[in-house]
């Protein structure tokens, strides 16, 4: 079998090319300094050396030509001509093409042995996402075990106290019951033993506590590092996009500046990899179809240079990539004519098609308003690629446009993980994280400064009245009465929906959290974006600023509606804290009383002590699993009539059959249903 002798070279070369592209674009924008030129020279030199190692002289010569071009500017003096940056970017394209041509390994000639590629030291490596997830799970589990081990320190403390008591009793006996030499010797030996035991326990406790602290700290660092390795900064996709805008503008003789926002957000690698292929089409379309020529912009009173912006925004468990331009907007009439030509719509019907209908037609692919094809546009495949990518990621594409002012195209996709800076707060005893980029300010609010009305509570902030909502009310029972605190710490948050103040009991500081989506089983409250793990491995809520602002503006409207009447009690049995919390939230929101058990054994004790209307049981638990729990309740005359629903990720036919055999009334696979289905099934068995 052929050996891929260029594998490591391709990895290194592609990273170097990305760095060179970005550095040359920075220089072209006017950023100066010998450090930036020095970076170009170092990267080009590294690429040249690596190319020679793998016997690619053409790549080495091209890299050497880049060194020659920038060597005169290494001291940061003089202006780098436009021709130099243009030529260098073209050279980088040539190198990229040659590196891409090495993708297929060459066959080894019969009887010849290829020389091994020299060992290279890389600062970055590629890992499989599945392997990284497995490592994350292992680290999280180890962290939980360390927490459990810490609790055993208390056992050592109790043993130490017993030794102290023994020592004290020995002293007392020695003072009050001395009966000769033999007794004194026994007492003395007992005191010496007790003293030695106490010393050993003291030393063991100190060493044990210090060791646990060190291991716990190291595990926390490993978990945080692993979480970040699982993710990539959104800025990874920005450099190629800036290059795409620059090249498209030059090709069409337009002046366009590119701006990127939100690049520090760290997201799933597979999401960024998929969008990296679609986003260049988006920004090129913005330049080709949106930004006008210099003369058109001058006639419209616009700046000579057009503006294209790509913004990355987190929205709960989703992320939006928004491309906005200040161009002419979508030419609806031109799209209608193109759709008629393609036979996608009849001519009489085309005239009344509005913006959203026109956008839907465009998304079908193959629609172009250009009469000629050039190297930037004209084939109508750009939006087709965008639509296909969004569909593959289970996302959506939306477009807004205003004639003469510009167009905004948004791709919103779900993410399984994302990393963000957050403000930790305590509201009503619940610790939660609020994305820091939505926090405008924190203020101290006195109780008398809160104005109450039938609609909502409000405060005055910077001369404007904004809604005030306590975090406790946002997270818990909508009919609850907030405690009458004399002062609140209020977090002012700002989103696209407006500005609101969220009252909390404590501000706990800023931190970096990795947001994980909630299981598909849980359709959580809109104020919850997901969950993260705290230092002890316990789940912690991550709040959605959009949901909080929306609920703050709703105010008391939801309270007036009133909740449903309380129904029979459901016993939820699951060893996962996260799942118990989520199932409890779903059921209590639907009006059910809920009791919780962390194991099958605890569930059996509670089932025999109280009358329940239904058991919601996890299958995979240590000790008594879900199958055994249901089997035992069906064998008990007092519990036989209570329906049980098994909840599990096990979808094999034999598992379903076993659930039916032990007497379960329902068998739910976590990945195949939503909240509506769960509640409908429960109502069917209980109401």
C-alpha cells in the first residue's frame, strides 16, 4: 500500500499559508512595523525549508521569492507597493495549488524504499472529535470521583477525634484508677499508642488533603484545556473571507472594506469546517451583487468604499453567522425576471412575489441576475452552496434587504459545544452563567427605585425606563413572589430585542465556560441556553440573554394566565443529576408534582412510602437498573397498577422487547422524541 509521505508537510504548509495570507492582507491595509514583515519572512523561510525536506523544489522557490520580495522592508521602513502584495498573494495561491496536488499519496516504486520524512516539531496537532469527546467524558468522571474522595477527608477527621478521645480517656484512667506498676505500664503503653495513632492520622489528613487539592487543580486545568482543544475560534474562518472580499473587489474594480466581529467565540470544529466552504460564496455575492460601483455610490451619496461585515453571534444553543453589506439591496424585479426565464414561476404570478418569496426562489439555486459569467459570479451556485450547508448542519438561512441600503444574510446553525466568557451570578440560590458579551453594566438598585405596575417591574437606566426581572422569577415558578430585598445587584443586558435589568442576589465574578446543549429530551425554558460543568463536575445553567430580555418585557403577562392545576405526583428515577433536573422542570411546568430518586433502590423505598401516579425510570443505573425496578413494582400488588415509562438511549429491539416483558407501559429513546410527545404519553397514562 502506498504511503502518504506528504501528510505532515500538507498540515504545516496549509497553516503557514493561512498565516502568510493574513499577514500580507494586514500589510496591504496599511498596518506597519518590522514585526509584521518579520513574520512574513519567518513563515516564508519555514515553508521553504519544509518544502526542501520533502523534495518539492517548486514550492521552495516560490517561498524564496516571497522572502526576496519582503527582505527590503524588514526594518519597517518604506512603503510596500500594491504590486508587491498583489504578486505575493498570487504566489500564495500558486503554492496552495501545488500543496493541494499532493493530496493523493504517490505509489512507491517496486523494490525502492522511500526515505522517511524528517521529524518536524509542530505546535498544533489534529485529533478526531470523537476521541476528544471521550477524553472529556473521562476527565469529567475523574473530577467527580475526586470530589467523592474529598468527602473521605471527613472520615479521617472523625478517626483523629476518636484517637484524641482515646488519649484523653487514657489520661483520665491513669489519674483516677492507678493500681500498681502493671496498671501504670498498661496505661502508659495505651497513651503512647493513642499518641502515635493521632500523629499518624494528623499527618495522613494533611497529606491527603494537600494531595487532593493538587490533583483537583490539575484535573480542572486538564478539563479546561481539553474543552478548548475541542473547539476552534470563529476567527479561523475570517482570513480567507477577507481575502475573498479583497479579490472579488479587485476583479470588479470596486473599493470594499471587510470587517469581522465575534472571532473570539470558540465553536465546534465541524461547524466551522462546513461553513468555511459556504461563507466565501456569501461575501463574494455581497461584493458582486450588493456593493455598487464607485460612480453609483457617489450618485447615491454613499462613501466611495463599500462595507461588508461578517458578525458571529451566539443565540442560546445556536450560533449565527451574519453577513451585512451597505450596497443596493436585492433587485427584486431582476430576480423575478430570472425566475420566469428559468421556468420557476409563471410570468403573471411573478409580479406580486415579495421579498421573502423571492428569497425562497433564490435559495432553490441556479438563479442569477447577471447576463454574463465572470470569475466572481454569474452561475447562480453561491446561494445553492449556502442552502445545502445550512441544511446539512440542520440550520436555517434568512435574508433581509432594503433597497438602496443593503442586505443582510444570516446562517443560524446549532452547536454541540461553544466556549464563552461569562458572568456568574446567584439568583434565588441558583448559580448561573450569563454570556459576558451581552452584559452592558452592573448596577446597585434600591427596592424603592423599582416601579411596579400591572404589566411589569421597571427601573430607570440612563434616562430610559427598562423592564426589571429577578433571576429567581425568571428561572422558577412564574407565580412566586420575590423577596423584598432592600437592594438588588442588577445586571443590565442588551440584545437585539432590547435592554433589560436582571436582579440577582450576588455577582460571583467572571469566568470562561464551555456551553453544552441540553438533551433532546428537555425543551427547557427559553431563558436557558445550555449547561456547563462547574469545578466539581456538577451541571450549571448557562442563560440565554435573548430569552431573558423577552421574558422581562413579557413581565406579569404569563403570571396572569395562571398555571395548570397540580396533578398526580410523578416519581423520576435517574442517577444523572442533569437528567433529573431537566425532567423535573418539564413535568412541573406541565403542572405535575415531582419527586426525585437517584437510584433504583431509593426509588423503590419512595414508591412504597407514597402513592404515585407514574414512574419515569432511567434504564442504565448502577445497582438496580430500570428493568429490575419495573419488574419488582409489577410483582408488588400495591404498586402493580402504577404505570412506568422507561427512558434510555438504548434503542436495540431486544431492549425494547425486554421493557415490554417486565411490564413497562412506555419505552422512550432520548434522541427520538420531544417534550410534547413525553407529556402526551404521560397524560395518556395518568389523566
